[in-house]
C-alpha cells in the first residue's frame, strides 16, 4: 500500500491481518500500522480505524472498524465491519488520508 503524496509504502506481506490507526498510549491503542507519521491526526484517522486482511496469496479485504470519520474505497463509504475486496490501484481513504492499494 502507498500513502498518496508521500512516496511511502506500507508492506502488508508479513502477516495475514493488519490494523490501521493511530498509536495512543493513554488509551492503550497500538495498531499494527501507525498512520500518525503520515498525517493521521490531521486527516481524521481513528485510533482503530480499519483492518486489512489477506486470504491466501493474493486476496485482500479492508474493513472499517466503526471509525469516526469512515473508510471509503474508490469513493464508496464502507459500512462498519463489512469487508470489501481490494484490487490493485484501489483508492482507500481513512478519514481524508488517501492510500493506494498495490498488489
């Protein structure tokens, strides 16, 4: 996955599931991928915003975790806890933080 406009890539290869959000020790929030360095606070990323799951070698899903500012894929708002299949080039918004899924 790429963080739009930064050239930064987030690898999703090591585990089958990743939680995306913001680290906040005060509330004991420690997501697998901390979006704070990419503007997560300013862009409205929740502490536990979304989850990306890999099934097999080449199937990925994203799921909103009932975030405050929602998750969108290609302009479509996701319902909380409803998985959405991802394809190469899909645009994912966590709040207003834009990610591009690359597989």
